[in-house]
C-alpha cells in the first residue's frame, strides 16, 4: 500500500465508510489550474515554505500534490505555496523542474465540493500519515543537497550560507535530532543490543499497527481497539519524533 493509499484509507476509516477505495491517477496539472483550499487545517508556515521552495529547486518535487477531479487541492498546501514561491524567485529553476508549468499531481476521482467531509479527512490524514523516510534515503537526499551547496554548520549560518540540517528536516518532515541521528553512525556503534531498545521496538511496531488499522474489525473488542488505535499511533509517532 502506497503512502497515498494509507491516507485515503485513513480518511475513509474516520468517516466510517465502507465504500470501495478511491483510485489515484498520476498526471500533471498546469499550475494556474490547481485551485488552493479555501482554508487549511494547518496554517502555512512562511519559513517552512521558503525552505521547502529552496529544496524543490534542488530535488524537484518528491511527493506530488493531491487534487480532486476538478483540480482542487486536497493535500500539499506547503508544497503548492513553495512551488509558487520558486516560480516567483527562481524562474529558471522553476521552468527546469516544471516544463510548461506542469505540476505532478495525484488526482482522486471525486468532487471535493460534493464530499467536503472526505476532502477534509484526506487533508488531516495526510498530516498524520507522512512518508517515513529510511536512514539511507535521508542520507541520499542529504548528499544531493550538499552537492547543491548546502553545508553542515553549527549555530546560525552566515549570510549567503544554506544550512543543510534545517533544509533536510523540512524535506523529510522529521525533527532535527532525528535527522542528525540518521546522518550519524550512532546506531551502528550501539552493537547487537540496539534491537532491544524501547524506541526500536516502537519503530518496528508502528508499521504493523498501521497495517492492522486498514483491516476490517472481526469482533466487538477489535472495533473498540480500532476506535482507540489512532490515538495510540499518534502517541507512538510523537515519541519517535522526539528521539
């Protein structure tokens, strides 16, 4: 199941719907035809938008936007704002990454105006079901950013410097401490006993809980567990983010 599949399934689950799953179509939309949401559940963070715009200039758009069949934005408010900022500030890199102003999107074949609850749940679920990058993926992205001039600096970067760690944290959606751990050899130095730590056990349990969440409850007790599971998963994610 792809990350978007998880988002849709989580949204449907919150609605209590048992309808057939929505299928996403990979395509591209002209930037001017992508309609922003009237209101985001998560207000745009200008610093986040700026950092994301800089990373898109280097890495292109890693995760496509999600829109309904009429081009209304469902998921990716910060990404859309960052793309527009890139066009405004670095038109050459914008055109290089998005020839003809065609923006990669995943289109869900429903109308957000006709099903506003589903549209809202997809927005909320995307914030909860963010892609979990592996340490090797984070290291690869870091190398691409370094090649583009981002540098490892301690403290506030000098004028004109582009600090690697904050940019990397924005791209992968992780806290700075988590990114720093991914880029270090700390876990390799822990030795064989590292697999028994509480944090590692939680990290191993999370994908299994997410998988179970998509299954159909088979008993009253399982139905009760399904109701409580989103809160448990949220707590586990908070613990992992703090590590």
